[in-house]
C-alpha cells in the first residue's frame, strides 16, 4: 500500500476504507482483523475510529 495522504484524517480514512473495500472484493470471507492487519501502523487513530464504526454497524 502506498503512503497515506498527509493532508488530513478524512483523506486517511477514505484511503483505508478504499483499501478495505478492495480487499473485501478480492476475498469476501476476510475478517475485519485480517483486512486491518495490512493497514499502516502510523495511522492507528483513524484505524481505531473505523474499527469502532465497523463493529457498531
């Protein structure tokens, strides 16, 4: 995965969600934890927010 856009958290979240949706298209049986394991570690706050949204959905 390429570097995240440094312009702000909204762009980071969009990038992570696009990555997540792409992964689900490749493997619809992937768990959220499997998908997020490949997320960059420098974006833990945005990842945590998306995890809360995902599990609350």
